[in-house]
């Protein structure tokens, strides 16, 4: 699940750090999200977790609404992985 979360978070790049930042720039946040992740979470629940992790990590307010798109992408990538042979 970490690789799926990493792909979505790096693509989202909430702090606008890429392409100048190292590839592992969001690794701490990704691992925090993965530790709190459950396959039964809704998009809304996952959005809340992402907002909480990024707000604490960057001392910058992130709303769950701002994180809805990346939560949806994580769920989409997860589900796409389930359907592949």
C-alpha cells in the first residue's frame, strides 16, 4: 500500500516541491498515512487522515476537502490493483 500512497501523494505534490525535491521528500508523511490506512476506509475518512498528517508535518492547515482528490486517487489505484491479474 505504501507504493500506491507514494504514487498518489507525489503526483499531488501538496507543497509544490517537485521536481527540485528528492524522490523521498514525502516519505515520512506517506508512512504515517499508510500506518493509519485501512482498506475499509471511505474517501472521506482517508481525506481526514491525509489532512491531519500534512497539517502536522508542515504546520500548514490542510482541510479534508483539499485532500479529497488525493484520497480518491489512492482508492482508485488500490482498486485498479485488485482487478489486474
